[in-house]
């Protein structure tokens, strides 16, 4: 789901994307190489984006990590 406008894209770039390196490291440390981390991160991004479209996220980082853990 691409951003519908530049403001939404800026929100995603500012509040979600900066956490990717730490999220990758956390997933690798927690679950090892048995998972396809790229797929988990992509699915998590989609779910975060859908949640953002439905309403305001108070803590995008926490929501991203919880989503990735549950994926």
C-alpha cells in the first residue's frame, strides 16, 4: 500500500522506517535464522500502514514490534 499523499509518506518515513535496523536485529536475536525476516518486516509494514489509515497510532514503534512478533 503506497502512501496516498506526501504527508502520509513523510509520517511513515519519520516514525516507522528508522526502526528497521533495530527490528531486524531484534528478530534475528529472538528467533534466529529460521525465519524469513524480510517477509515479516514487509507484512508488519503493511499492518502498521493499515492501522495508521484507520486512526492515529500513539506509539508506532511499539505497534511495529508487537506486530512483527505476532506475524
